[in-house]
């Protein structure tokens, strides 16, 4: 399994011929390592409608015919733009060709009236990956312990989401095997030191923290 960090909260997960693109904020992202036309995902996941997460999802979906997995209200809105969506909701699971995508609650605005933000539990290649989306720290994260999360992608930027201290508490609740920080250093309000966060994770928990720069990838 290859994990590609594109920048901000955007990742491309590649395994067994499938490629999952999450929160494709490319244009307008000063840290983005690719252009929208460079990406050919088989599946697209969008956690909520804020511009730094929805990003270029519609353009990429139209170019590749990939379905967009998101929550109900945003899915309905995107369907009107001529893309195919799988619009589930919090706690629900969508079966996929590679496994499944479960919609997990995120404590954040959705960007759509009456809608919900979410994170994703992705079951692929026999491993579960948790992409938290934008969220503050919540006790609900204790529910993720039973999921046996192999990799957790957690925001550490603070101001709009969890900061490093709360993200460390999230790691303690989730108990993943690996952690990748995200959603930091894109804009001045979310400037952080990811290496310091990684050091705290590996000092206080059994998890291995991995800091990726935009454009870098790792095989797990």
C-alpha cells in the first residue's frame, strides 16, 4: 500500500489497482505537489464542503468518472453538478470494490446548510485507514479503538481543528499503529511543528508517527 501526501489534508492511497483521493484541495493550495489533471483516482472522498477540502473534486470526478463518496447533503449538491456520488451518512458504511468506506463523525462545520462534516474509515488491502477530516477532539474517538486502525491521518493545525496536544490525546484514544499529521502549515493560522508532534506521539504512545512533506510518499 502506497500513501501519497499531496498537501494540506489531501492524500492519494494506492493499493491493488485502486487509487483513493481524499479531500483534493489542489488549486489555490500553496503546498500542493500536483495539478488536478495529474490525478487519475478510481475513487474520491470528500469530508465536507469547505473549499480547502472539496477543492477540485468535481473537476477531477468529471475527468476520471470516479464516484465521490461524501455525506448526504453535500452529495445531493454535487450530483446537481453532473458527477456521480455515493452519499451516505454518519455511522453508515458503503461497500466498495476494494472493501468499504465508513462515514465517521467529525466535530466541524459542513459548509452545506443542514449537512454534516465527516471523517472516513477506509478498509482496503486488509488494513483500516482513518482520515479524520477536519475535527476537534471528541470522546467519540474512543470508538475507533475497536476498529483496529492501522493508520490514522489527523489534523494538528489548531485554530480550525485539533492542535498538536489534542491530536496526541486522539492518538491515545484511537490506538493506531501509525499516525500521519495533516492540515498544518498551509496558511499562517495553522503553522505547526510536525516533527515535535511526531516526537510526542512516539514518546507517549506505541504508535509510529510519520511526517510527510507534500509530494512525499511511503509504503506500508
